[in-house]
DNA sequence: CTGAATCCTTTGGGATACTG
DNA sequence: CAGTATCCCAAAGGATTCAG
């Protein structure tokens, strides 16, 4: 049910996108909004991992390799506040916290997967085009 | 043909994504790479417009409303250097330049459209979750 | 173990002015 | 018309340190 306030509806048939933006009257676009959330440096990877199974904080910290505790925490909090990830605290000693995808988060993986497939299929082509001399 | 050098292949069936990242040996991920290109402030809108028909520079400038000549130029150049957009110069007086999607650019609209549909269908839900007290 | 706080650098992006 | 050049600001993100 793609009823929304953003101008034109999407059409998979002719490969158009819903009109996303302030082409006159709208200040923000939910599509760009979602795109920007998902496209920061670590979100995609975290969603990928959490799509497989729940993880604890330090498990993620080890799995991602390169992420700082600060960014891991920040990214997870954002995902949580967007309803894509659930955070469950076990009051053990030492404390343990588990993160898992919400149903909403799981539902996002499907369209994201389509885009990921495209990227995998075409990134060599893009890389080639980028390198050609001017 | 999702043959690539990035670990695990995608699976629409179980909604997993290809392993995107330096979980050990890879420094960059084509998926995140593509996501970041597409998710800057103006790219999605420009791709949307160009998905409908070719545009001239100032046509885009008027259509987008809010974009500066600088960002319009920069964004178009990036899209061009990634092989998503073609730029054709007509040596008229005054000069005229037309931008249109390449076949690669067109092919990107389909998976992007899937993600856009998801965003349209769920942005209200996300907005609601965000606002709930703590 | 699971973070929060602080500081710093890099990048994205807006405003304005100018040119072939 | 189709841009480029400059300057400036705000946001993203890394490094390091500290805490419950």
C-alpha cells in the first residue's frame, strides 16, 4: 500500500521512482530519508550480520573489525530508535546485551538485498568506467 | 550472476545480504559503495527525473529547486564518471547540454524502486516509532 | 562487558561571485 | 546557457579516555 504524500507513486514496471523531493512543495522525502539512514558507514553491515542471528555488543565489535565502540553504539541506537533493531539487556554480571532485528528490520532486508545484488553484479563495470581516461 | 569477491552470496530467499565488508580481509564493499553514492542529498532525485526523460542543465536546476549550480554540477559529474548518466554537448549558441541515463543507470532504477517502495510503505511506521517516549 | 564523554579531522554541502 | 572558483559551516566519523 504505497499510499503516501509524495507526489507520484512508484512503478516497478517502467522503473520509475516515486517523486522524492521538494520539486515544489515537500520539504523531506521518506525515500531519501531511509536511504540516508541505511547508507552510513556501518549500518548496512550491521543489518547484514543481525539478519543472520542475534549478536551481543562485543560480538559485533569483533565481527565488524574497524568500528569503534562509539560508532557501534551510535549506529545501534539509531537503528533501535528507528524500530529496525531490538535491544535486550540481560542483567548478568558482567552485563550482557543482545541485539536482533525487528520484523520491520527483517522486512527491509529484502529490498536491500535487491540493491545489493545489483551492486555485486555491476560494481566491476562501474569500477571500469571510473578508471577510463577522462 | 552474482559472482564476486565478497564472501557470501546474496539470497533473496532468506533475506540475507552478501557479506559486505572488512570482516577480515576486504577493505571496501561494493554494496556500501553503491549505497553511499546513491544516498547523497541530490542523487536519488536526479536519477528519478532522468529516468523519465533527458534534461538540460538548467531544466534540472529549475526542476529540483533548492540545489545550487555547484551541487548540481558536482552530482552530475559523479553520476557521469560512474557510468550512470551520459552527458551530451550541443555546440549551439548559447551552448546546450543534455543529460540522460545510461542503460546501467536505468538498470539501477529497478532495485532502487524496490527500496523506494519499502520506504513509502514503512516511513509512517518508522516516524511513529521514533516519536514514542524513550 | 557495555557503553558514554571528549576532542579532533574529514567530508558534505550551502552562498556567492565570476566566466566562456 | 552551463558551468567553475572561493569561502564557510555543519555533520560524519575516528581516537582516546573514562565509567557502571
